[in-house]
C-alpha cells in the first residue's frame, strides 16, 4: 500500500482488452492504484512480438507483480492461459493475494 491505497496488478490474457479497461476503471474508482499491461499483443499490438520484446514484457510484468499488494486476474469464462498461470504462481510464491474476475472453475495454485 501507498498511503491508504492498495496496489493491484492486473493479469490475464491480452485478448481481453475491453475487460482490462473496464476493471482498471472500476478498481481505480474503488480507491486502488492499478497497474496494467502496456501493450495488448493479442488485441492488436504487434510490437509485442518484435525483437525480444515479449521476453522483456513478460519479465516486466513479474516486476509489476512485485510492486503490488495483490493481483486481479482477468479471466472471462474462467479462462486462464499458460502465461497467466505463471503469473498467478509467481504471485502466490511471493505472498500476494490473488483475486479473480470469474471465480467459477478457478484452480487454486
């Protein structure tokens, strides 16, 4: 926390861009500092896959989790892909709270 504000990092597939935007807005209006992705590779940002950007962005997202008090997983329909699973595992290993958009079908890591 910084002051009275909890820090939340959003995680999930970047194919869910609209859900990312909606949850960032909702969580911000609830009084949280929200950290999100910088690019949406699955939703039209091809730069993600150029050079070594994907590797850098994946590592950077783990650092964003380091900054957070908790993560919020964007998982419409309960979908959690391989990269998101890795981020959830990392968050759990580093003692972060993990919350989900959709609770149904969530597998505890």
